[in-house]
C-alpha cells in the first residue's frame, strides 16, 4: 500500500474499557471518541492493537453491555470508508464475529505483517510472544480452544460476562501500575524482535500489552514501538509515509 499524499496510518491499543469503574471508563471512552473524531480527517487506516476492552466474552447472539459511544464512532468511521482492523488482546481474546458483521472491522487473533510505502510492519498485541511466561501461553491455548469457548457459552450471559469481568479485575491493576522498561535482556517483546530479525527484516515492530509508551531502536535500522495505553499515557503511533512516531493525546 502506498499512502496518498497527506494521509496517515494510526495505531492504538489498551483502552481497557470497563475499568476501574463505570464513570472513569465512560470518561476514557469519550476521550477516545474525541481522538477518533480528530484523526478521521487524515487517516488512511486505523489499527486497534488489542485490549480494547478490559473484559469481553462474545456469545453467538449476545455481546457485553455498554461501549455505545465507541462502537457507534467506529461504525461511523467504517461507514465513511475508513479501513479499520482490530486485534484481540489477553483481556478480550474471546472477540469473534461481531466487529466484522456489524462494523466491517476484521479481527486478528495473531500478529500480521503489512507493507506501507516500502516499509515492513509487524503488528500484534504482544501477549504470548518471546521467551518465558509459559503458564500464560498454556492458558491462552486452552482459552482459545473452540471447545473451551463452546463450553463457556453454556453459561448464562449474565453469569459468563460477570465471571470474565471479575477475573479481569483480579489481574494486573494497570491504573496504578508502574511498569518501567526493564532493559533489552528482560523485555520479552524486545527479545522476540531480535529473534525475528534473524529470519527477516522488519522496519517497525508495533505492539501493545506492556503499558509502556516507548520507541526502542533495534539492529538493522529496525524500531520496536510499544503503544502504551489510554489509562495513563493516551498514547498512539502515527506513520506519515516516512516515519513512525509515538504521539500523546491531550
């Protein structure tokens, strides 16, 4: 894809709609919608890179209550012709066909590679990549198993969504978390990037998940970008056809 003159590609992740309470989640939702309104004038493509919701379990005919402003804004942008793609994260890995059917937004369950203006992009949420965290990798395999999901759908939606929300709240408290960059030897996503660069060249690795807003240079003129989150940073990345930069919405 060659970007038209003056157009940009936007990347954002980790909105975590739903925490820590309804009032603050709605305020964050309104902020994200304002941002979406601002970028629509020059956006050629939008990527939502996982953990859009802090908890999401999608039944065949039922989706979680709420998020009306956000979903409506996505519908508006998609109907106006803006291509949007979304990824599952570790908090909303049970997203299925709702976004595709209602909003014309495909959902990616694995990282993808894209080429824009001759630059190679590797895009994914980031959970389960790189060395370590074997317990989560096993759990993710179980949770993504179609039979496991079929079993869970036998639970009434009020109970099923309630359990998912309760488990999500028992997880990391991203509001108060202080997640410093641990250095290349301990950052599993950096390690993943370094390993992947031995197989093929990638200009930009774009991930969420870690809740740190950072641009980290890699060998071969490659760059690892973590998108941060909208709990603390209101951060996102923009590719203008030449460079990829982190920006912050005020």
